[in-house]
C-alpha cells in the first residue's frame, strides 16, 4: 500500500498531465468532428446552389440561343415595335366603352 501511495505521490504531476492530455485529445477530436459535419453540410448546400445556378445558366443560354434566331427578331419587331413586312398592312383597332 505504501508503495502505491509513493508511486502516486512521485508521479502525480505526470498522471495529471496525462489525464489533461487525454481530455484535450477527446475534446479536440469532438470539436473536429463537429466542424467536419458542419463543413460537410455547408459543402452539400454549396453543391445544391451550384446545381441551381447551372440550371439557371442553361435556361439563359437557351433563351439567348432563341433570341439570336430570325424568328425571334421578327416576332419582337411585330409585337413590340409594331413593324410589318413590306407586303402587309398594319391595322390597329381602338375600342371605346360607348355602346
């Protein structure tokens, strides 16, 4: 029994340091695990955002491809600028509320 007490007294600082290091290691590992999970979730969110932005970019590219066609230019000129072909006549009808 005396040998055991003597051992504990002589090595109490080393045992304390060993316990402190063990606690630090466990705590550090837990903190790293939490950080890993948060970063992994954030990475998943970023990937979802990238996919959404790629879909939007594809939609814009399709719209740009459509805008560059002669059919779109003609449709835009007719509807927005009220232009007609040389062999057409443009009619505009005004309605009034008077009956």
